[in-house]
């Protein structure tokens, strides 16, 4: 039986999308401005994200403790809320629509490894979170997933598959439990 051999691991093919200086500068800004729990000012976070290439709509709220790997691979629509300690580990592109909510400690985790290869190859795939989606607290969305319009991933759930529009998912792995009905106010 073959074993994993990390001494031959190689992800030279992977493109971070920015040079060493920009990535290093972002690491510092991310730590001081976004991850820092003492900074409640969403506008400053949005400013720096845009400065580093993120496409962010109007009315976006970013709470304290948020961690974003590569802002140049991030697009967020209008009036979306990113909750406390959300981690967007976007090794590939992440698109978040308008009027979405990523609740406290939610994870968008793009990278994974091919555990069936002895080289443990890195695998990445984009994530699309369409308009009106709610990702519950401590839930995880993995690479290659599309959360279709107004779908819900309940608290502490994990999805590695596309979620249908106007559907509620729960569990690990997340399964559809019912339809989402939104009543007019």
C-alpha cells in the first residue's frame, strides 16, 4: 500500500494572483484592520478591501474579526452582512451576491487536498453565493459549491454540494430539509 509522501508535495502551479509584496502588505492590513476585534468600523474594512482589489457593493457590513485570504479574488454585492470571525479562505474566486448574510464564524473554504494521491495535491475551486443566501453561524461552504438564490445553510452545517434555490439545508453533510418561504413585510 502506498503512503502519503509530503516531501514531494508541490503546488508551484498555484497562482495567488498577486506578488510577494502585495500579499505581505495584505497580510499586515488584514491582521490590523479586519481580523482585529478592536476595530468595529466597517467602512475602513471596505476601503482596504477595495484598495486591494475586492469588488464590493454599497451598504456592505463587515463585523470584527473577519479574515479574508485574498481580497483580489473576492466580489460582494450590495447590502450583504459578513458576521464576526467569518473566514473567507479564498484561494480561488468567491462571489457573494446582494442581501446575503454570513453569520458568526462561518467558513468559506476553497482549498482542499487530494487524499487519494501520494503527493496530497492541492485542489481549489470557486464558490458562488447567490443573492439572498444565509450561511448560518459556524457553517462551512467548500470549494466548487454554488449556494443558489435565497438558500439557507443552517447553523453548524457543512455543504460540499450545490444548494437549490429557496431551500433550507442542515447537517454534516448538509441535506435539504424544507423549502424556504419568505413572507412579505
